[in-house]
C-alpha cells in the first residue's frame, strides 16, 4: 500500500486527538505532528479541522485548554486530558478495538 492519505471514519479524529493529548499537553500543531508521524504520513491533519474538533471535545469536558508560553517563547493554547477525557478515551478505544476486530473477521471470510 502506498503512503496515500486516509479518510478517517466519523469520530476517529476525535479519538486520535484524545490519544495524542493523553501522552502530554499539546498545542494544535503539536497534536497534528505526532499523528502524522505515527501513521507514517497516512493521517495528515488539516489545521482547519483541528479547531472545530477542539471545541467539540471541550464542550463535554473531555479536553481542557490552558494558555502557556511555548518552546518558541510565544503564547499558545495547550490542550490536556482531564479525568473525564481519560474515561472517554478508554471507552472509545475499547469500542474501536471491538469494531476493528469485527470488521477484520468479516473481511477474512472466504
């Protein structure tokens, strides 16, 4: 398979953001880079899709933002995972793995 950009199923992007932020507080660009690297450039995050996702995840309390001075001495909005976000990440990860396993079984039918 070539390094083509993948279209993510609905809701997957939110799961990936929660996972990235669970590792450490990150700003917008800091979230997109690890996702792109971990996916070997298959997942490429458009900056325009990040901010609506942040707002969508902040509303139910799954993501929390704080303004901090970044590594380049500029103020940036850093996102972190509060306890509600960790619970949501765990629940979505379990659901994703169940779905992925089910799809694998179906695709393996002879």
